[in-house]
C-alpha cells in the first residue's frame, strides 16, 4: 500500500533525578556531597532510509515514546541515559509540526532528502544534577538535588514527496505509464481507461553511462490544483523533481480531446498549484505518434503544438527569443508502444538531468542545515517566557525553560526552593512580574503550581557564584 502522509505523536524520555547524597566512609567523618546526576532521557530521531519507500509503518501505530533516564546514586554514580528511538522514513520526507485539535500543520521542522540524514524531532529531558553541583564557597553541604526534566512531546506530520529527477505529467491515459515502462524496468499497470495509475511509479532510466530516476505521476484533470481528482495528492510529488516531462496524447484519446487544449490545461494546473513549477525546467513529449488513423489530423496537431511550445518558450525566457528558457522549445515525438524516438528522448533527458544535478550540488553547499536551524529556533523559544494577568487577579507565567525549572524542583525541600528563587531572579522573572503589575501577596501560577509574589523577599544569594 502506498502511504505518503501520516500524523504521529512522539514523546522523548524524561531525565532521571539527581541524587542528594553525602560521602559516608570509615575514617572520613565529614565526607562531602557525592550525589550523582540522573541520566538524560532518550531522544526521538527521524532517519531517512533509502530502503524505505512508504510511510505505511505509521498508518496504524501513531504514538512513539523513548525511554527515560535512570536516577543518579551516591558515590557520584550517574544514571544511565535513556535509549533513543529511531524512526525510519523514506528519503524525501518533510516533517511539519501538527496541531491535533485544529488539524492544522505548522512550520517545516525538517526536510530529509539524503539517505542516512537524521533529525531529532523530540529531545530527551536532561537528567537532574546531583547535589555535588550546588556546592559554593559559603554552602559546602547542599541538601538538595534536581529532579529530571520532562522530555519533549509533540505531534508531527510526515509527508513523503518522491525524490525523482524526472516527473511524467499529463492528462489521464496520455501514455505516461507506457512511456516509463519503455524507458525503464518499471512495471506499472497499463490499461486503456483513465486513472489506471492511482499511485506514483518509479523507474531508473539509462542512457549511455548516465542514469536518472523517473516518476510516473497519476493523471491530472482540470481543477487538480483545487484538489479535484485527488489533485493535491498527486501534485505534491512533482514539487521535488528537477525536470518535468509533459506527455501529450496526440490522438486525443477515446474522447477525441484537443491535444493543444490538454497541454494548456496541465500547464495551468501546475502554475496554480505552485508558482515555482512554472519556472521548473520542462520538456514536452508528443506521444502515440504511431497512430495511423487520420494521419493528417495528427500532423496538424503536432504543428499547432510546436507553434504553441515555441511561443511559450519565448515567454518563459522573458520575451527574448535567444535567451535561455526553462521550457525546451523542441517537441520530442515518440511512440511508447513501438519505442520510436524513446532513445533520443532518454539521451536528451539524461543530459539535462546531469546539468541540473551539477547546479543542485552547487546550491546544496549553501543550503541551510535544518537540524541546526531548528535547534536555534527551539532554544530561543525555550528561553522565552510570558507573564499574563488573569481575570481573577492571578499572574500566569508560561515558557518551556521556566516551567522545567519548576518541575525540576522538589517543592518540599526548602533549599531547593531557595535555589529556584535564585534562578527566577537570574532570568528576570521577578522584574517581569513587577512590570506586569504584581503586588505583594499576588498569586503566581507556573506549570500548575502556585507561588506567592513578594517584592521585598530577601533571598540568601549563596548560589550567585554558580553559572546556570
């Protein structure tokens, strides 16, 4: 089954708790703190794998959870890190954030276009630090440790877009499946009725020493850009291809269609679906040139299409007849049934693909690393926090980093709470609450826990020398 879009929920492992412990050995009457750190939670990682061709593994299983880190122990024994969970996806998978409630997708998180490329979609929580980390020059025996951080949890959309050098497009029954079967070893279903092809087919075509991947995209109809005839499901597979090959049925099919009108319809659908497809390198192929019935009408159709193609090529070049155009002005005449003209077409496509690959390699050197970009965005969001005054007079504080601080704190441990107050001051929360209008005695809610705001609270700054 060809599955190219799924929604899954991923949850990274929580970090293990740090240990509050003191060295206790014979002849060592005043052993210092020796609590070990908790292990980090496991990450959820997406990995592009060329051996995977569909997202069917995620059709019925939608929830994936990595293991948590284990707790630290005394004698500076650190907990083990949780094991990462690696989810294999096809090369060409786009990862987007997804809102389960609204059913809307958000920003693109990653675009996995290389075999073996990895992306950490959910980061495991850091392990809590043991009490050895909180020793200062004035407090030599801190009696608290951090709890582990919770791991990231989010829903994402995985959308597979075929990675092919060449995409065959055209109206239903234009002969695309026959052409890919003639050009490669692909064995698509071929029949004399529309929409025989319901899922894209891939094949490898060879010409001399060069080879390229070719995709047969199911037939498009007028209104495909609006989703008619599953248009969106098919059109997205064209977005990644370097070269578009527009196959035109010169016989008009059993409906007696006008080949020139079919050509115009497909061009318009590509343009309306994504404007950049209009500037994508394109080749037009006149198929079924072996037809003998009413040969004069066939040749007239070829002349009309050639004239239109030349006109469109000049327009695509900005009106300059001698400028380079993304639309090849030559009409390639072939017969997928007899093989006539197919070798010449393959040679031309192989040359164009080779040139486009060289351009793509040059562009790839300057391409953004999604992993780094996403990490920077995620860190910026994590460090930000907001203070909002509610209708009942309480102040609600939200922000990933500050909520994790609260969750890592043992609220029953006075020293741990003192350290949390120190961290609040360091990140500017006290100032933000005061600026928002907080007064002594006001209730502040963070991560579901309630605190009382005291502007003149004197905090013993024994942890000022620690850099967190």
